[in-house]
C-alpha cells in the first residue's frame, strides 16, 4: 500500500491549511483512518481519526480547529486545519488505524507543516 500525504507548508499563526492523503487500492475505504503528527524530539501522536461510519475523534488540543473527512470514492482522507498555532508545527502522516490506535501500514513520507508565530 502506498500512502502519499500533501498540502503542508509554511503558514502564519491563525492561518489555515488543508492536508490530503491519497492511498492506493482500497486502503481508505476499507479502514478506519487517522492523521498523526510528529514534532522534533517528540513521539508521533494521533491527531484525528474517522471511522467507516464517519465518527470522528480529535486530540484535545486541536478540537474545534481541525476537521477530518474522507472520500471513499477517491480513496482520500483530508485534514482541514484552521486557526493554526506554532505548537501545531510537525510532520503530518496519515495511516489506517490498527486495534491499538496506531498505524496499520508502513508510514509514508509525511508532509511538513510549519506555523510561524
């Protein structure tokens, strides 16, 4: 399975970005999906998840600012990020979720998000 994340960049605090995750085969439509991030010197953490049925969950620090969505027809997952803060700076990855809430497949390259204050 190949996963390709895109949409990252440099943005000022308070700005917005929309990340996309395109996957091969039926990777998105067959799985619960999540967006993760890893900041320098920190462990990778789950930021947002979405189930088959569209139920979403968010890391407390991004609630009300980030929105995860999926388009099974396009085998793509999105992360809309609004009111960005400097602490959101990280490399963002998407993956299917295993039963432990971590990544199911090999990790992609990720997409860098840098928020300047």
